[in-house]
């Protein structure tokens, strides 16, 4: 089984100055492959200010800094890539904006078809979810771990599992072949802080991979 790694999205609202130390705690808590800045309902300059503060913290730790929704801003501000959903920029337009060397990830919900389309177009990862109930982004999609198993057996493009994932429930997704486990609440709302959240998730991923 390929190694599964942790992928974290920020909360949808944050103050960069007060969030920065929390991000440092999270990234210093253990292995994190990617951080996605996922701000919602804010203007472009608010996004830019958050990128200016959080991108250096992330990239200085060799963690990829991904921007949600906005390939134009990602290209303008030195992000490592962008994540687009089915109602955002289409993959081809996103790729044109960020270039061949950036990361472009695509939301594919519970759909083999959407994922194969994205992979064939050149996406660097496909994201399936929500695997569990979540209030962070309510979703009526509820894929089964078997989708991850099928994808990882059939396709080379990495897959991300997202949606209500915690240290307690991630094992079936890791064992099914998820290349990345993406979380929001399990890190930022951990009772002992985001560093403990990262540590707990990495321990759970490692235990699941060891079978
Ligand atoms: C890694 C990852 N997977 C899925 C999503 C959801 O993207 P999208 O469907 O565009 O919804 P919003 O996050 O934009 O509300 C994601 N952001 N990241
Ligand atoms: C962005 C996104 N897309 C599907 S579920 C989700 C949010 C996941 O957040 P949490 O890990 O708190 O359930
Ligand atoms: Mg989106």
C-alpha cells in the first residue's frame, strides 16, 4: 500500500495574524503534505493578505501551499497550486492559469466519471468525498471506501479522501488506498491544539497502513 499522507485545509474564516501561530503548531506537529487556504465569502485583497502571511510559513517547511477556488490568485501570489471544484474554473482553464509545474486538484465527489475525466485532462490529484458527515461543507455525496480501492488499483493519479475524517475513522480510507487524507475540523478543533491534531492523525494513518 502506497504511503498515505495528511492534507489540511484551513477553516473558511480566519485572521492571518492570530491564525499564523496555530498554523506553525499544526505544521510542526508532524508530516503534512499540503496546506490548502480555503477562505470563503471574502474579497480578493483579504485572500492576498492571508496568502502573504501563511504561504511563507507553509513553504518554509516544505509543505505545498494550495489555494482553493482561484487559479488566477494562485498564479499571481506564488502558490504551489490550486484546488477547483465542479462549480469553479474548469480544469483546463485552471491549468492554463497556473502553468504546467503547479499542482491542480479537482473535486470529484463520488464520481468515477468525473475523476477519470480530471485525470485524463492532467489533474495532479482527484478528491473524493464527503466520506463522513461534516458541518464544514455539508455534502449529500457519500462515497464508500471501495471507490478509493477501485481508483488506487486502476489509476496512477493520486486520490484525496475528504469529509468528516478524524483519527478515529480514517483507517478504512487509508486501507482502501487513499493517497491523502484531507481534514479541517480534526486538526483545528483538536482539544489539545492543532499540533496534537496533526500528531494524532499521523499516528492513525501509520497504524492503519501497518494494518
Ligand atoms: C482537497 C479538497 N477536496 C474537495 C474540496 C471541495 O472543493 P469544492 O467542491 O470546490 O468546494 P469548496 O471547498 O470550494 O467549498 C476542497 N476544497 N479540497
Ligand atoms: C472542503 C470539503 N469538501 C468536501 S467535505 C469538506 C470539508 C471537510 O471538513 P472536515 O474535515 O471538517 O469535515
Ligand atoms: Mg471550490
